[in-house]
């Protein structure tokens, strides 16, 4: 059992994929958006990316949209787009970790 941060750093970081029947990494995300048709009409977008059903969020973001949307469906599509960009980047990052 490591007693200090230096012991943890010396022990290293282990990343495993798991078994095919029970993988440790099942990348998925959730997103939501809030359509605001009044005031400045800038909507609120948010998403979270998870490694598997038992993990906490490895990335989460909430931001005000930079453009004006025309409907609630339009805002939700923007949130899904941001989530997909994040999942694609995270998937590539995890692939890089496996090859080094």
C-alpha cells in the first residue's frame, strides 16, 4: 500500500481493457440543454463522459451557447454534437494509451 504521492507515482498507472464479456471501458455520455427564448437567447449546454457504468464522469462541461438557436430541438442537437466531439477525442486518447 503506497504511503505517499511519490510511492504512487513510482507504482505507475495501470490501464486495462478488461474481458470481452465484461469490459472495463464502455465509453458513453449524457447531454442536456436548456432553451432560453428570452433575454439574450443564449442557451445553456451541458454533457458528461463516463468510462463505464460504475465510473464517475471523466469529463463534464456546462457552457452558454455562443449562437442563437431557433428551437429546443436545435439546442439539444448542439449539445449532442459537443458530446460526440468529446467522445471521439477521448476514444482516440484511450487508443493512444494502449499503443504506448
